[in-house]
C-alpha cells in the first residue's frame, strides 16, 4: 500500500495488535504449530513443522490472524491463519482490531514495501530480528468506507482460498494413504470410491 503526498495516513498499530496470548507447550499440537522453519520463504504460506519445542510457552493464534517470521525478515515468510493453533515466540502474530479488517491487514503485511521497512529496522547481523515497536509504526493509508468495503469482500476471498488449501491437503493425504496400497495390490481401483465433483453433484440435483 503506497501513500500519495496528500493522502491522510495512520500507523499499523491503529488497525492491529500483536497477539500475546500464551499457553504451555504441552497444549500445542504439531499439525497446527507454526515455527520460523515451517513458514515458507517468498510468501508461500506454511508447511507442517518438523517438531515441537520441548519446554516453555507458545503464542496462541486464531483464524484470521497473520503470522510472520521475525527472524531474517528478508525471507518474507507470511501466512494467513485458517485455523486455531500455536506458534513460536520468534513468529509474530498480528490480529486486526476489527474482524472485517483482517484481509486489509493481510495485504498490507504481504506487500514488499512492508518487508523492506521491517528489514531496514531489524537488529542483529547473523540472525536479524524485526523491531516490534518500529514495525507497528509502519505508515498506511487512513481507512475509509471504500477500503472497508474492499476488505469485507477480500475476507470472503481469503476464506475461500483457505478452504481450498485445506481440501487440497486432505486429498494429498488421501493419495499418500491409498497409493502404496494400490501399488502393492492390497486394494484394487474398483474398490476406490472417488468423491463426486461439486459441479457434477449440483447438475445431478437440478436434473431430478
């Protein structure tokens, strides 16, 4: 989001806050735990973490929160949460102050300009970390009715994307389970029931 010279603007902390809800690591689940390692570089979401920490506390995130690795921010690791889970203390969890602003927040943080700003304010050489105070001072355009309307529609699109990703993950897991059995002859193709594509199911229903 770029600012024009005459446009009113505000700081990032006017629309969001860092999530500081903590829980013991014993309450974390590997499938929904997000570490700096499990976030994928170049804004490509996340994968399942390789392991959980052995002790300490972790941050509790909710659907709609935006998670960003705070270590080496130049790798541009970001994910729009589509479930509830926990994350490393080296992962920043941002939460919009208003639910209908979640997508606006996501696209703001997703921009190259934001990552460049974070890199410029990061501290350390070998393992630079973003400065949380500096991050929240990031300037964004003031929110008006047009922006709110866009954000509301974008929320719907992001939710659809999240749903599609979950369905893809489920199908990939199913493939991983069935393929070895098919290759070994444990089951035959005739016994595998494939789900009916949504558009075909709809056509069948309308034709009754």
